[in-house]
């Protein structure tokens, strides 16, 4: 459980750190965050189908499809942008900090006026995942923290913080086999989120993060590009963590709204990667810190409801890896 913030922290002298500033942080712009190619930037529109694609998708349909039985979009995750002038705070490892899976940077950037996932500022008051996602383009780093929580003006608690190198093409085992990250699958989060800026620009040039209820994912295994799994408990013919799905080529994309068409085309070309357990299928960026807003482009949490689990197919992957949770870092 994350440490809860004290209400007295958000006094006037801490407004900037707690998110009370009237000058919000900026967010990473549209397009791919990594300057090097990686699994999530590889098109899969011509990739071979998984031999068990039909069986796995039939299982998902039989289990009820996506969480809640609909292809819904969650907008709670923010992606903030740091520069060399961005304030930094000391990282405090909370109880149960994941080692060796997660990194141990001494300090992390905390953009003025920013916010955690699902929060108004940097205090984790809701008891949720409270992800902190910060891109520092100049330094070539992406900081991703799970269960972040501001303890004071110079300290941030975390249960897992990972620092990704934006200039690196990561190997198949990413940072190490059986190793988690700020996301259960061991993947980075920010480069798999799509934004209102990308939709407004008319192109999403990367795979998209998606999630399923634990009972609809195959128990005890994962496949690349995942290196880890949370608590999957589904049948032997269910989708494993890390599965990559693509929207079938013949789907009537033109029947969707213009904004939804942009997302659908990305799902056909780059697909979506199973990264975590939960109810809401797709994850997009919160628009509090983006240039364009979701209302600007006419996109809502229900804009993709016409798309069902039966409209997807599974791209061929590596053989399943038995889940042991025994992280072996590869030095990255």
C-alpha cells in the first residue's frame, strides 16, 4: 500500500510540488517517445498469425470479451515532460519496493504543477496505482513510477521506479526475464499510450497498451515482449500476458468517427499489447497536459464500443515462458 500524504503538505509553500500551481506542467508531444526502434514501434499488419489465434480469441469471446464486455478507453494516465531546469526530489523506497526488478535512482524529476495518475497533484490520496510518468528528452530518459506519493517538498515515495533509455533498442527480455516494471508486464507505459495530440495529428505510430481481467489471461505464463505477469488466472487456451492483437484488416474503419478511425488504423498497423490486469480495455493519456483535448477531437471513452473482441486476431509471438517471479536483470 502506498504511504498516504498528510493534508498539511499542500499548504501555500508546497503548491508547486502538490499540483496547486496555476501553471501546469507540459506533456510529451505526439509520436514515438523512443528515438530507437523497439517492439512497440514495429508494425504488425503483415506479421504472421499465431497458430492458436482463433482458439485464443474464441476463449476471450466466451469469457465475456474485454472487461465490462466493451472496448472502453481509460484516460487517467498523465505523461509529463521534464527539462534540465525541472525540480528534482529524492526517491524514497517504500515498503515492499521491488528489487532487483526496479531501479534505484537517487532522485527523479518532478515537473511543477504536474499530477499522478488519477490525482489532482502529487499526493496519492485515492489508494490507486498512482503512476508517475515523466519524459526527459534532453537526457534521453523516461521515468516511470508505480505507487508514487509526495512525502514533502523534497521526497517522493515509490514501490517501483524504472528509468528507461529512450535511445536504446531493448532486447527481447527488455531489462531482464521475470522482471516487472511500473507495469505488470515489465513493459514501459508511456510509449504505449495514445494522446489527443496524436489523434489530432491523424497518426498513432506505435502499439497501444491494453488490459484484461486476470481471469481472462492464461495462468502461469507470459510471452515477449512481456517479461513478467501480474496474477493471471485464466484457462490454458486464454491469451497470455504480452500477447499482441491487431484489428482485422477487413474491419469497416470508415464506419467509426474520424477520431476513432485514427485509433483503429493504429490497431490494424501496430496492434495492442497485453500489459496488465484490469477492467477498462484501452489506455490513453489524460489530456490535462496535452495541447489538444479529447473534446477537441471528438473522442470519448465509448468511441470504440462498436469494436468487439471478435474483431481482433493474435499475432505470432515467442513460446510462452513459465512465470516464476525470479527476476534476473540483464544490466539494462
